[in-house]
C-alpha cells in the first residue's frame, strides 16, 4: 500500500472569503480536478478517484486546524493512500500526489506546498 503525505499552507483570508471557507475552497478545487469528494467538514475533506484520471485509485484526506493568530496561513496535512505497492516505488501514486498538489496550487491562489514525502509501505 502506497502512502504519501504533504503539508500545505492555505492563505488565511480564504477562510472568510470563499463560500464554505477552506472546506468549500478545497472541495471545489478537488471537484475541478475530477476527484469525488466523499466528506467535507469544518476541518477535513476526504476524496477518492477512479483509476482513469490519475492512473491509480487513491483515497485523499486533507485536514487542518484553525490558525492560532488571525491572518496566519492555515497549515493543512494531506495524505494520499493507494493499493499500489511501495516496493515498486509507487510511481503512479507519486505522480498522483504531484498532480493533486499542482492542481490545488492552481485552483487556490497563494497556496504553498510546505513539504511532500513518501512514507514506507504498510
């Protein structure tokens, strides 16, 4: 099972400006990329996709906490899971997380990828 994680910084003003706040903005971005949003709450969004769009079926969860200070970026963690074996290097899953991070950065102005790494297989 492949597992990739990333940390993203979402501009704080998005929480007040976007319909549905951060959850709404992330939901719209994921839908624009062809993912199926299964759950969208105040502090978490979960989505999946079939194999056609990214080459591998993935489960994606993005969660965040409210910022400590008004105006600070919201730090969110992103986790991508697939059944692709990590022993193979999980190239499709690695490509999928790169596409998702790129799509989020395109859809959400000033979003920054803070960190992205692969974690060992389960």
